[in-house]
C-alpha cells in the first residue's frame, strides 16, 4: 500500500514538469487566415481614394489660364498697363477693366495701394497648389473602375493641397468683395449698374462659385476617408 502511494505521488510530480516542457500551442491555420483577412479588410477600408469630378476639372481648365494671365498683369505693372512695353497685345483687355475696377488701374497704382499686388502674389501661390493637385492626378493616379484615382499617402497630400487652394481662393475672393463694401465701393462705384453686373459682378462671382464647389466636392472625400479610418481603428 505504501509503495502504491509513493508511485502515485511520483507520477503526480512528474506530470507538471512534463507539461511545462511542452512547446506553447500555436494558433490554428484558420485563426491565422482570419486575422490576415481582418487586417486586410481594415487596411482597405481605411485606404484613401479621391477622383476629381468633371465639374472640378472643367473649372480648373477654365480658371487657371485666366488666373495666370491676371497674375502676370498684376505682378508686371506698370509694364503690363496701358502705355507699358508689355501691354499690347497680351494684356490689352485690361485697359477696359482698369477703368471698370480702379484697383487694377492707374488710380490704385499711383496711390501705392498694395492690395492689388498682395492678391496677385496669393494668386501665384494658389496656382502652384492647383498645378500640384492636377499633376498628381495626371501622372500619379491609378485607374480604378474606369476612373483615374488619387490614392495612398501621396494622393492624400495632393488632394489636401487642392482643397487648401480652393479655401484660399474663396477666402481671397470674399475679401476682395468685402474690401469694396467697406471702402464705400471706392473702386467700382462709378460704374452704371449694367456695366457693373456684366463686367464685375459676373466675372468675380464665378470665383465664389467654383472654389465653393471644389471645397464641397474634395472636402466630402476627405471626410469620408477620415470616417473610414476612424471606423477601422474602432473595429
């Protein structure tokens, strides 16, 4: 009886040491596959993707050449103004516009008004940002579902630049209008209403509508991407 109890005691003492010497259990192939699948779906859900709308591309195709033309006139004054060596033929239409809006004419130039050149400098910065956005879409985009799409970190950066440029354009245009209002329409108040609508309100109003649309369109994609990333982190 004593021998039996001693054998049982030795067996019990051997079992824990034997169990501890076994290698740790490894996850099954199904668990590994499921984990990889979850990581893959999480990363794809949070991946950034943006495609410029047709309206955005049309707006940039029309507005960018005009802004470059305008910026050249502003930053090259007085050579680009009437009587200057660079005025004809590139900036000849500005003879009329300088009479409609004195901020572009001799009145503001002789008064040393710096607003014109300041907004021209901002125009140049915005244009470079828009060109970066377009260049990224033209040369770095991928085709998905028949559309050219900006994706990844580089695509997100270019899209953010496009969004920021649109915000800058809208803010500057609002400031341009507000400057006239708070100065008692000093630069445009001399115009008949018909001329004012045709030659000032409609052209400058376009730079309120176009950037606002871009902010709404691009901003929607940025918000969707942020929401998607937030959900994937919670999951």
